[in-house]
């Protein structure tokens, strides 16, 4: 599967992936238009997944995975839920639910601050969104695996997992669905940080990423 940094060219592939009671130009439809404008770094393969069936009347699910030739790597899932009647626990009509799994250097597993650092990555990414997220909550888990016996030569595996959800709040000038692309991109930023990718400097092309995209 080739790297695909955006979604606007692939609307037809959403058939059967987006579950909604109304495919017209409603609030959820406008949110989908925004999601399809989201820009995810080309080091990741992006695709649709079956949306959850019982969490909300309308839902969308995306999955992403880093290219196999990366030293580290990350994968994840983004789910957008919508209930036009609102949900008390959400404090709004929309809810973003994410999962990110990151392969880390072995020494990270022994760092007592690894949980706080991973969570701060998500908070920083969300702070850049124009609609401040509400009711943000989640967990960070650090998993380490040590091999023994005939497998003793294998390096220690360290995996950090982030599970979180938040409500994209509206502002007087922008409804919640109007900035949905930036929430997808915040999830993508967490994936990039977890995969150990350097920040992208505006105006500087990533030659390696472009080569992977062409392949």
C-alpha cells in the first residue's frame, strides 16, 4: 500500500466505511468534508476502516501505519463519532477517539517520565487546533518485552500506547465540524512524534518521503 498524505482524491473509497443515517449536507457531512482535507505526513499509509456500530448514530474510522523501512514506527486509529442530540459525557455533538501504538528505543522503557512525555505530545498537538478540545481524557501504557533462552540475543522491545478521546468544541466564529481536519492532523502529529520523525520545516521538501510516495 503506497503512502497517501491526504484524502480528497479518494471519496469513493469511503463507501461502506462511513456509517451515517444521512449522507446529505448535514453537520456530519460537513465534518467529513473537513476530515478529507486533513494532511497526514507521507511516511504513513492512511486508509479507512469499518466504523464502530453502537457508539453513535454516525461514525467514521481511519487507520494509519508508518512505512516498514523506518527504524522506529507507529500505527494508530482515529474514530469520529457524532450524535446530533449531543451526549452529556461528551459535552457536545462530536467525539474524537484515538489510539496510537509507538515502537520506542529500549532505554525509553526505563524512563519514569515516558508516560508524561507521550501525553504531552498529544496535548501540544491539540493545543494547535483552532477549536480547543474539551473533556480530554486518556491513558498512556508502556510495555516492555525481554527475550530469554534461544531468543536472548533479541533486543528489548518497548512499546508505548496512547488511548485518548476529546470533544472538538465550537467557538463563536467556527463550529466544531469546521475544524475537524486539524483534529485528524493532531492525531497524525502524535503518530509522527512516536515514530521519531523530525519536524517538517515549512518550504523544505522531504525527498525521502516523496520517493516512498512514488513507489
